[in-house]
């Protein structure tokens, strides 16, 4: 389970899932993305190699990580 402010995201075991074939993804809008990103780094959470925190051309500041089942979790904040 991941908890941030008033939001909780629960993850559940899916025994039949082959993580190498998983293409699940979710986009989560948040506030204080800089602080959240730093808190994950402080906790040694692995950030996706191509998903470092950066400003995107579409006006969002984003970063991404993969959960243990290879679901892509992208966090973004409007700038």
C-alpha cells in the first residue's frame, strides 16, 4: 500500500500475471511533486530509468516508477 496525504493506493497479488508481459499503467495527479519525489528517493524507491522527474512539453512535471508487477505508475503535477 502507498499512502500520500489523503490518498491510498492498494496493490494486490495477481498470481497468474507474468510481470514481463504486463503493460498496465496509471497516471496519478498530485501536488508537491518535488517533495513527494524526494521522499521516494529518501526511502530508496527505484525510479524508472526513463522516468526521472522533469518538466514535460505538455505542461506537466512528471516522474515514473514500476511496481513489482511492472505496472507503470506515473505521477504528475500541472505547472
